[in-house]
């Protein structure tokens, strides 16, 4: 069984209605339990939970401290290419957006590495548009050959691949893959992805299954808030997470919280997600799952990021650029989305330490990897 088969047993409208029918009593029951199920998660993300935000924040803080301590993992995205064969209504890299396209050469990759290492990073997230002919598996192998010797942890956010392709990249040092479903609303998904391989809803939703079978170290999940009802999309993300943790129990998991940000010719969000609602969701995920890593990018404002450090977030980026070659020479190429928090890594580090937290630049080493014989 794959997650797609589990997913098909649910109806979007029914889930949405169930969430909105949750009561104050359901929320209180969820808050006082020691172990929460999906029904409890529904209650915690429901409108009925809004008056309980302070209690949720306190629980989320305590649970995060117990599992992760006062640490924040630091990572940085490195964009290798903005070429893309998909049309996506919300993305600056969309095929129908007439922008200069650029894919980094080996020399340019090495230049980016030098600048990123100079900023102190040891965890890197490699990002491209989805263009198999230009930035396919062979390109990724060449890039990983240059990048993995320099970083203790390498993550990838690119087009979904087949299981054997992931296995080949793992052999080249890949640790983590982020694959966002964007939305679990199948009809709206097709509306926002009218052309390209990404338009295949079923193939994308089964990507984490292929990653689990390939034996990846960590899988990152998430949706793009603004495309559809955030509560219903978040329930399906939690359902997906629960399924994966049970089936691929040796893999670690993370969840990200991207809200739709402006870009050239950008899409107006269908559903606005307020700061208060995003705080509610972060706390709900932590109360539901004490082990999952929760990540917040520079899409969010510096004020918001400063205030949610203690509420469940375990990793964040700083000094990010979302265009190819952006660190070395700031070329004239369009960013995928607008960065809001533009503070440097040094400024973020100072902020974290003022709040009593320690930024973690490296939390594991390949030398300690357990080998099976």
C-alpha cells in the first residue's frame, strides 16, 4: 500500500467539515492527553482552538525543549538553476514567466560553496526548477561530487524522481529530500499545475514512498499556504506524516511552513493565513508529534521569526538568496520568491543567543554513520 491508497479513502469536504465541527471540549481533551491522534490534531487546528493559543504555545514550548533543547539548526538554500519545464501559477520560475534562465556551471558552484562556507554553514539545501533535460540526475551527481565533501548535511529540493534515481543520489552523499505537495486538494492542484510533469498529482504524492523505499535519511513535507484551506491541507500533511513514520520508521521527518509570497506576475492567495493562525498550526504540529522537525524560512518577517523561536521551531535559514549564483555575485536573475527577513547569519545568531538559544551549524558527522554488514 502507498499513501495514495490511504489518501483516496478520505474526502476533502468531509475532512474540512469535521475540522470546523470540533468543539471547545475537543480542544481541551486534546490538550490534556499525553498522546494525540489525528482527531486531536483536527481539534488543535480548528477555529475552536483559537482561544487556547496561549496554552498551546506553552505546551509546544515545553515539548520542544524536552526533545530538542535550546538549539536551532541553521541551514541555507543554494539555488543551482531557475530553469523549469512546468507551469505553476504561484512560482517565479514557471515556464510561462519570461525571465532570464540560468544553470550554474561547476566553476560557479564552487564559487557559491566558498561564499556559503564563509558564512559559517555546514547544512545546505540545493534547489532547482524542475527541468529534467537540463538539471536531471546526471547534473545532480556532478553537483553532489563538488558539494558533499564541503558540507556535513546536504538536502535537495528538486523535481520528484524514481526510487532508483534517489538511491543513486544517496550513494553520492545526499541526506535529505524536501518534496512539498503544494496542496492535497486534487482539483485545485491540477488548476495550479496545468503543464509539465508536476501536473501528475499521483506521482508527486507518492514521492515520499519512493524516498522511504530508497532509504533516505530524512524527508521534508509541507504545503504552500494560500492555495487552499490551510486547515484541511495541514490535516492531510499530518496524515501523510503519520503514515510515513509507521512505514518508514528509520527515516526522520520535517515539516516546513511556506506562505505564498509575491513574485513577478504572482498569484493572489486564495486563502489568507494570518500570523496568529500560523502560530496555532506550529503549536498543533508540535503537540501532535514531539519528534518531527519544524522549519521556518526567510519568507517570514524578522518580527514573526523572532517571536516563534520558542514555540516549536527547530531549524531556520538566514541570509538566503533564491536565485542561481546569488551569493557569489548577485547576478541579474529573478528570485523564486521575495525574501522578507533579510538579516545576515551573524544577526540571526545574535538574536538567537539573546533569547538563550544556541545556533547549531553542524549536528552530526558522516564518520558516526552506522554501517550495516
